[in-house]
């Protein structure tokens, strides 16, 4: 039995020290501490391929720099995310910004051309810049045969100085998978070009084979899920064709009872072959029920 130790806050305490204290406490604090230790184990295992699945809209929420640092520091091998995150990343790379709003009137926002994402908003004119980007570069996408090569080309076209997930993945040769790209601002802009008679031939199913190949050829595998949904399930599917994940961290606020992927605990994946039966709860994998914008900064700061 582990005796609960009350968290002691001291002056000039490091975040790593705080998270270490949290591991000896109970409830959600303990899960943060356990996830930190699993993350350290995952990142220090040279044989481990780390798959990062990012759902929702983490870029507008201000999580982009953390994700970029994880990729820059070679902690992530495969990046799977939503079209929303990539759209907002591209928007910022093109000079647009996101703004905080603690009070709002959505009718007024609509009149002013502001698009709200909880307590963050952006200007609707942002999409005009994205549209111009594809208009000006359309011919450069003609050799792209799948979604990953299409996203890689976007990263290549962005300036080296631009701090962007798309750009850093291009520079580090990290594949970006986005099976739901059509469900995004980028998807809308591409559809607009196609509707105008422009041509683009991309195999939307080819990426599944590529991801399965990575999973199949990886000696060991670790997964980090921020939220769930399509990014998580896309990774989970690939793991079924290998031996399952050795390590896992899931940060979510969803519940398992509705049966959705976002609320499914990692342990459920054992029955599918997505997580190794030998993986130990709380030492090899952990479900952290917390807002990812709170848990992710704590975890990343604790392992740096």
C-alpha cells in the first residue's frame, strides 16, 4: 500500500517537483504524477516509436508551442491530428492570431465576423488568407498522392522562420496523418478549388497502410492521446496489426459509458489488441481525466 502524502508547496518549487509530489497524493493529482513517470519511461526507451494523437482545437487554445517542442526534441515519431488543429496552425503561420474572450455575445460576434471556440476567437477573414494560400500554390500540390504528402507540401511551402506544426514536421521528417482533413477549413478551401474545376488526385485510404507499416515495423510503441475521436482511433486501428502499445497516456474529459472512442479507457484496447496485455496499469499506461490544456503543460514541464 502506498501511503498518501499531502502535497507540500515550497517557494521556488520546480514544476517537476510539484508533479512528483502529486504522484504521492490521490485522485486526479496522482494520475498526473503517474502519467509523468510513464512519459519519462516512454521517451527514454530508444526502441519506442511514439504516436501522438491530438483531437479538438489545441492550437487555438495555446498548446502549439508545447507540441512543437515535443517534435523538435525528437520525442514524437508520428503525429495524428484533426483538420481543425492544422487549419489554425496554417492560419497562424500566415500571420493570423487567436484572441481571448472571457465574455461574449455570439450574435454580436457574428455581426463583427468573429468565430468563437469556447473562450477564444479568431477573425472570419482568416479563411481568406488560407484560400489565397491554396490559390497561389495549387499547382505545387499536383504530385501529392495521399494526405500525408499533401500536408508535407504545405509545411514545405511555409517559410522556415514560421513557427508552425506543419513546418516543423516537414523539417524533422515527421509524418502528419489527418484522416478527417475534409472536416476542416483546409478541407473547405480544397473543396472550393475542386468545385471551381481545378484538379487534385489524392488517395484518402493510402495513409492507413502507411500508418500500419510504421506500427508493424516498430519494436515498441507508445501512445499519447490528447482527447480521443478520430486521431486516437486512427492510431488504435494501426496498433491492431502489430503487437499493441507498450506504453500509453490518455488525457480526456469524456466518460466511457456512451461507448465513444474519446471516453474509452486505454485498458479497453487490450481486448482489441491495441494495448499489450502485459502493460501494467499506472506504471505503463494511465488515463488522466483532465482538461488537456491543464494536464499537457504540467506533464511536458515535468519531463524536460
